[in-house]
C-alpha cells in the first residue's frame, strides 16, 4: 500500500466509526497514525527534490503577507494594485510561476506582499510546486486567502491544503506542554476539565513512541490539537478571507458569501482601502519610541514592530551586533512596572513604549 492509500484507509475507518465516548480512544489512535503518515508524505515529497530548497524569498519590511489562492483568482492583479510590484496578469492559469514580491506602505508600516504561484490540490503532499509555495507561506505573518465569486467553494480545499501542510490559521498554539521524562509513564495533569480522556492522551503519545512524559493541560483541546502539540512543527498564522471579482455579480448574490470575507474587485479597485486597513489591523503593529541614553526620545519616527515584540527583537532590527553587545534596557510606558524600569532582552514591549538600549562599548 502506498502512503496515500494508507491515509485513505484510515480516513475511511474514522468516517465509518461512530463517534462516542467508547470509540474516542480508537479514533485518537487513528488520527495520530494518520498525522504521522501525512508527515511521512511531506518528507517523501521533499526528498524527491520537490522543493527542499524552497524559494529563497528575501524578507523585507515590517511584516510579510502572502496571497494564497488557486490559479486565476486575481492574485497578480491584486498585488499590482496594492504594491509597487509588477506581476504578469494573464487570462489563463499559472501566469505566476515564481514568487513576486511587492511592498505596500500603509500608515508608516512597510508591508511586504508575496504573490505565490497558485496553490493546487495536493500541494501539501508535493504536487505542482506545492512544497515550495508552502514553505513560503509557513514563514509569513498573515495569509490572504483569495477566492473569486465563481469558485468560492474552493475555500475548503485551500483550508485543507494549509492544514495538511501544518499551517493552522486563526488558531492559537494550544496551552499544553509535554515534557519528556525517563520513567514513570505518561502523567497527565490539567487545570481545566478535558474532553479527551487520559487514556486517549496516552494512546496518542504512544503512537509517537512517547511512553514517559509529563503532560500539562491548561486549556481544553481536541485530539487533533494534541497531535499538533506532539508534532511540534505546526505554525499558527492569522488569515483573512478575500473575495475577488465582485464586479461580476449583483449585490443580492454577494449576500450569499460569509460576512467576514472582504469583498473586493482587484481589477476595478473596489474596496481596496478596506482590504489595506484589514491587513494593517491583523498584523497588530506597535510603535516603539527610541530614546538615546541621556537624550530625548524620538517621538517623530517610531520604530514599527509587531505586537509581542521583545527588547531583543528591537536589538535585532537596529544592528546585527546589538543583541550580543546588549547590557540592559530601560523602558517607559505600558509595559514598564515603573518609569524607566530596567529590563532584559526577553522583556515584551507594548504599543507606545519608550526604550533606551544600553550596549557594551
Ligand atoms: N472582472 C474581474 N476580473 C478580474 C478581477 N481581478 C482579476 N481579474 C481577471 O482574472 C484573470 C486572472 O487574473 P490574475 O491576476 O492573472 O490571476 P492570478 O490569481 O494571479 O492567476 P495565476 O497567475 O494563474 O496564479 C485576469 O484576466 C484578470 O484580468 C476583478 O476584480 N474583476
């Protein structure tokens, strides 16, 4: 049996099995097995030269956004309208054979937008240029899932491809830790009521040959989420649904699409301002004002960082040697316990903070 056939057989068995408390255990085991086979499939695709190198797209700007969608939904047209890039637009599929980067400046932030070759079904398993496309998506800060009014049902395929490639959209990393131990079996502790029972947790871990570990659960999770934690190679990325070519249907028809989809026409430039604002909002930028030691803070030109940025991230942006030479930093603002608090590289900053970094001379 090929790996694909094995996966199919397991999926069939899951579908066939009634879901209840008695079968939970069994399903958990099947899901773990399937997740492992899918990873094998990806590894196999990579070893066949299906894009081990990936694209070497140089990151630039304050954040990177990828345009993900099937061929001909209008990605090239959109990047041309949003940025300074010039991507070839064709009335036939696969015009975008390579990654086209563009830069969009919006409210002081420089946002890199990457137009990727259209995703195709089976991309996660290495079909088309799937692996390469996926390696770029995994490294981005926001995904725009582009669909058009004629093929909205492709959304399910897009979601599945991203999921199979280990990309979790609009999800947080589960608040669960697994610490391997040398003996004592699998010990589960939880601060919340868990829907999956402890036996199922042990079975799933067993599938991954983890027989001794401390599992600490601080949030109720599904079997699939537990597998994600075990695998530890998932990426969690926010995504926005974009519906293109709305100029081709009437208003009534548009009501059929989900409310949260941003409805645009790239070609006619409809609603592009709303899209830009949405991109900006989702990236959660914060402003950090730098204050040289013994001098005034520069309140004119803040440094644009992503939410959750640490003092160390600011160091990295300023100079390649700053982190190594770092002595301490002082911070004023919402993240500081008191004005001028002395902090280290791991300190998380807040929007509007003023920061002084002291390095070795
Ligand atoms: N009517 C209409 N046509 C559009 C719109 N956006 C794009 N198109 C057309 O759709 C076709 C495909 O557009 P592209 O921008 O090349 O699509 P793509 O997603 O980059 O396609 P690939 O490069 O094949 O991946 C072109 O003929 C565009 O002119 C739109 O908002 N309205």
